[in-house]
């Protein structure tokens, strides 16, 4: 029986793309609620110019954040719904 869980280290470094195929960057880190374990945001590294124009939330150190709720699939890539980013 195969587990659907994705350990943290399998997500870091994966390319983030929209379901339309637009590249957004790579997973740098994941932000989660420590009490509940709920995943909140994915921190983007090497963001593309397209990503910088999306008006995404930013960390205090100006890193872009993608809401975890926008993720629709995780495989070779992290696929997000662009509609959920806006």
C-alpha cells in the first residue's frame, strides 16, 4: 500500500507551475501552523518575472508566498491553480 504523504524534503526544490504550464519558481520552504500542523504557504525561490507580477503575499524578508490551498497536485512538479492565486 503506497502512502500519499509527501515528506518535506521531497517538496523542496520542486518546480512550481500553473496548470496552464507557466513557471513560477521553485519550492524553498513551507510555512505551517505549529499547533495544528496545517500547511499555510509555500515560499518561492528563483521566482520568475511572471510570478513577481501576480501581487502575491510576501514574507518580511520579501520572499513570495503561494497559498498552500492553491496547490492542486504534487508530482514531478508542484502544480497550482492560478485562479486561486489572484
